[in-house]
C-alpha cells in the first residue's frame, strides 16, 4: 500500500484547504472505510496534526488489525510531545507504540514496521531524557532480529545513549561499529557531539569508512571536504543540506 503524500509547501494554503475538504468529504461518504480515513490523515499537513490524530484513531478503530494506523498515531503523539516538550503526550506515544509492538512483533512481514516504532520510541526517550525507557529501547534494538533491515541502527542509538550517560569510549566504539556496518550518513548528532568533545580521530575514521557508501555525488564531495578540514585541524559541524524535512522523522 502506498502512503498518500501530504501537500508540499509549494501548494498554497488556499489550495491545501480545498484539497483537504475533498478528502474529508470522501471520509463522510465512506464512514466505515479505514483506508479512506487513514489516507486522509496521511494527507494532512503537520500543522493539522490534531485532525490527523483524530482520523488515525478512527481508522484504528475501524481496522484494529492494521498496524499502519496504530504506528502513525504513535508517530503523531511523539511529534506533538517533542514539539511541546510534553511528557504526558509522550506517555500516549509510548502506550500506543508498545501495544503496536506487542501485537505485531511476531508477524514476519511486519518486522520492518515494528523496527520503525522501536526506533521512534527510542528517539523520543532520548529527546526527553527518559533514561529508563531509552535503555529499554536501545536494548530492544540491540537484541531484536532486525539485522537484515538496518544492522547499523542499534549501534548508532547505543552510541547516543552512551553519551547521555557520559561513556565516551563506548560512544566512540559504537560510532565505528555503525560505520563498519555500512551505516548511512544521514544523522550527524553522534559525530558532532564527539567532535565537540575533541574526538576528531574517531569521527575522521568514521567518515573515511562511510565515504565509499555515499552514492550522491554532491554529498560525497562534501564528506571529502569535511575529511580534509578535520585533518587540517579546522573546527566544523557536520550536516547535509536538507532537501526534505518531516517533523515525524526529523531527528
């Protein structure tokens, strides 16, 4: 199933409002169709997250066995809690996400979706400095059988958690394990935090290992420039220009 894409920023507010009304009318005409309701929620822009949450709740009620609506509801609660730094909203995200994990973790063709939920909840716990939950989700990423999907992710989050606990050596080790597992250069928080702590050599080694895996020519050139600057002793902050931003996944 293909997710309905939300209206891009290039679409004016007026056109977006008209399109949204068309979707909502379709929901009214198909009150028992979970796909119509859920896809309408997926169309909503993020400043309409309250409406999206309402629609995802309805879609989940109509199709309780469909992982999509529970997982998206979890993501939206997570987004709202991060937006407002609200621990009560975070509890909703944890509750919905944990139920979804428990329900679908043993279904083979849903392993990727469960993996995404665990990653999202781990991110939320780290953002809100919830060490107990962060430790739990890092452990779940470590021991879950998801190596065929993203074998490097568990190392990245273990590294972030290690820094939260002040364990620099573990963070360095995990960054290099991330690189050796062919981790994709997308999120540079761990590397940038290590640079701030003076761990230049570890970050250099990571970048050199990952560089051959960067298939975008412009990004590869940028990584090569970072390597040169770091070798010259220059202070830099790593990060690619953002061409796409989703508040649900903008870690």
